[in-house]
C-alpha cells in the first residue's frame, strides 16, 4: 500500500496570509513555468503567491542545503493525471485559509474547463466575441455575471489570464456605437409593436411598417467624419420611405433611408447657413439582406453611399460643414418622425463609426471577427445608472485601474469598460463593440 503524507503549511507575511498543502514523493509534470532556487521552501511559497498564474510547486532539497522549486501554472485540481511519483520531491499546492486573521488571505487554484479560483470567486476568460450585453447574458446563463474587480491583486491576476488571447490591433475604425438589435442592447427601446424575431437564422429587429419603430440614445457624432451602417432586409410591400436611422423631428438633423424612390438616401441639415444636403444612389433589393452605409468624409469633402461594400454614389460637401445641433435625447430606428412613416422589414448591426470607412473596411465590419480589438469586457458600466459607474450587482466602485486620460466618454456614448490586453488597464468604450469577456461565479 502506498501512503501519501499531507502537511498543512500556513504562512504569514506582513498583512498577507496564505496556506499550502504538501504531498511527499510526487510532482506535477508538464506545467512548469519557472524554476527558483532558495534557502527554504517558504521563500518559494511567496514567489508562487506573487506569480499571478502560479498555483502549485514541485520542491526538492539539494545537497547544498538549498531547495529548488518548480512553479506550476496548473494544479492537481485541474490536471490530476499529471501528478506523478518522483523520489525526493514534494508537491505543494495552495489551499484555502480557514480563519483569516490578517488584511489579505491569498488563495488561487486552476480548475477544470478553464476556470480559476481566486479568493472566493470562480473566474474564466471566454475568447469568443460578444457585445457587452451579450457577454453579460452569456455569464448569467451559466450562473454568474461579468467580473467585478475590487483590488489590485485581482486585477493583476485577470490581466495575466489575458495572455491566453492576442489583441487584434487597435479599434482603428473608431466605433462610436454598435447596436446588435437582437434584444441584448440595454439602451434600445421598442415602440408600438416593434419586436425581435428570427430571420434567416439570425435574431433581428422586426418592424411591421404600421407604426412600429425603435429608439437609441442620441449620439454626438456630427462634428467629425463618420459612417452610419446597417444590415437591412426590406419586405414587400415596401413602405414609401423606409428609414434606417434618423433624427428627423424639428429641428431636423439627419436621415438615412434604405429605400426612397427606389434608392438609398442620406440627408442632413448643417449648422452653417442651415443648408440641407441630399445624396440618392443605388438600388437596394427587396426580400433580401443587404448592407447599407452612408459616409461623410470631412477630409475629402465628400459624402458617399455604399451598398454591400460597393460605392454607389458621391456628392461634394464642405470640410467646415457640421450637422445641425439640437437638444434631442433619442434617435429613431425605422422611423421618419416628421410624417410618421415607418420601415417594413428587418434590421441588425446598426453602427456609427467616427471615421469615413472605405468599401473594403465596410466589408470587414460585416463580420465581427474581422473587427480589431485590444481588450476584454469586465462588468463595470454606467448603462442604466445616470453616468455613475457600477458593477453588475449595482455595488459602488472601490478600486479602479483606468488607463491614462480615461474614462473620457468620447462622443458622449461610452458606457461600458474593457480591460486592455497589453496593460491590464481600463478604458471606457462603446457597449456595442464585440470583445472577449471575463465571467465570475461566487
């Protein structure tokens, strides 16, 4: 019969306390991240504590009296098959502190299926990309929520988990807002019978053409180059004017139509001289999805319309022309408010981008996996709290790790927070961006 000796080794340093359990004659294979030589195993223990993704150690005493410690990025909890006999070795794994009598008791462990234990929380990084609302819904479906971060050690631990994924460039497209229009957008309001329905396998916003529409918060994008884009599927019979997105109640500002006299149309009133500019072009199909985009390029002094990534029309504009200001608090999806005409059909992935995109760039944004990203979603947000940041459980913020000059609420519409992959700092951004995310369960 083989006996394994288990020893519990509690350690206290300053205001921190941790605990290791020791097993004789075994070691964890295949997970060594670094090797440390020290005068005693206690020093190795604190080295493991201070190495964010160290969860266990293989310790061996040398003839010189020193000890050599292999720090592991896993544990027998996650990989029991890798705990192998090794003569003269001790396996040390971090364990929970039963009675914490100091300021910080440290416990972390690697668990099966990509989960980690950090203190009292279970934490997991999900590499698939979602909007903030979709990410939170995914976490809630498994009994958790987007992660809350309340101290530096927790932030550092999560930032090291992000080494599992690689950033895909900066958000050079400068996404201001992205509404998926599938029911997960917290700030989209449905009016007069607007619904979300499955169409061609994708949940989308459905408008009946009989008064139904939706609204978003008003977004300040009119003083820069911009792109408005959306997927649209018009239904027969097509309403006389089928508006994608607009601010068209007095004083009117802009309107983007999927169908007006058979063509795409973009119109805007500008502040300078209160002039109105229109551009009509392209022939959008009926009963078929198409991608429509209106571009205002201040550098090239040009407005453009795109249909499925192809430029179908241009019109000159002056570089000092800005969209008219007003005090409206919402913009409309599927409605021309003056006249009350509404679209009949489906819409999804409505985007506002603070730059004039090219046809190639428009093709790329039709697939969220092509969008650049440099961060992951955490739970911090001000979606429903009147400009005050809260965690998903509505608790106040007691710790922050903002990047330099953040939060800046660019365009007045950055209500969600990402942790940057390279630095582990926080940046406010549009909730509609599609990013990996971190869930927690308690």
